[in-house]
């Protein structure tokens, strides 16, 4: 049966399926950053969107494990189970956290699947350490201010925010810090990244830019611009979904991710 939750009623009420057991933290200059490492095979890192946490990939982790991949998830600093020291957020800082986790678990290279803020983190990883990134699945983020629609609150966005607030209260080591964290994230999101075309042209890794047909935040022409400007870019339209595609129609999202992974050589022997 195909699962659909386009208006996020299920997501707000109960969230996605639970992640497999496990998880640990790495110390990043006094800030504990949580991650989990599952399975065996080519490594895929899943990076969640702003205000969220790794649990948001509850529909993706089992599908990728079944397909023969090793899956790494994490909570970005200040979110989920990760701590925060109150300093400003940046995508470069986030990228450094991911690379430190890969160092900890002995992974030289990984494909990155990023959702919203996670997409920008993946692209920053590709800029900083291209030899360590086999490819980036870039979903639902902009690379400069021109790429975003003016914000309009909707009931669907409100239900997503409701889930994020519940999860934060339950998971965070700073359970009263949601408002401060949210304000700091908004500063980052309104000023970063700020790539010009020349920055995108320097990204050497394969990048699949996935655009949701009904994305509430990202302009489709901006996604097409990214895909045609990155030297090894590809544009994919996800029909019938919005910014929240991984939890709205996970089978659709997962199929696009698997096509991306297998398109640049990440085909586990078990599914060859």
C-alpha cells in the first residue's frame, strides 16, 4: 500500500516510523552532536531540515537498508538530541560536524541526501571536501536569497512545526531552548548560503537537484538554475508533493533517492 500524508496530519500526530535502535554522540569543541550508523554497504548520509531531527527520515532508513546501503543519520547541532553552545549557526560548521562523524566511524567517502538545511550542508561538504562526497541529492533549499518564495504560513507548515516542537521537547538536552534555537536558525537561513554562479561552477561532484512541485519555500526556476550551473548537475521534479516530500509520499521520494544513488555507481552487490 502506498503511504500518503500530504497535509501532514499523521506527521503532526505521531511522526514517522521510529528509527532502528542505536546512536551515540561525538564531542565537537564541547558540543555533543548525536548520530547513528546502520547497516553495511556504500555509505549514505541523511541530513534533515531546519528545526527537525534524524527521526524525520523514519521512512527512508529502512528502505535504504533493504536496498543494501549503510545509512548514517545525525541531529544537526542545536536540534534533536544534539547540544548547542549558543554560538551562531553556519552551514560550514554543520559540514564540519558531518565530516567529523565520518572520521569517527572510519568512512572515507559517502553520498549525501540533504533535505532543506541538510541540502545546503551537503553542498558545503562538496565544496570543502569534494574527494569525500560521491554525490549530493539536493532537495528543497536555495543557494541565495533570490531562490526563496516570500514566506506564507499554511496549515501544513503549522502541522510540521507542531511535530518539530514536540520532538524538540522530548529529545533535546536543552528542552526549553526551542525559541532561541529557531531564531538563530532563521539568521543563518536568511543570510546563508550566498553562492554566486562561479561558486556553483566549482562543485565537482554529481548533484541531483530535486524540486517538489508544490514547494512552499523554494522557487522551481531557482532549482533549475542550480542544476544547470553545477557542472555535473541534474534536475528532478517530484510531482504532487511539497517541501515535506520525505514524509508526505516516502515511496516517491525514496525512488528518486535510489535512482540518484545508483546513477553514480552506488549499487550494492545485493541489488546489482
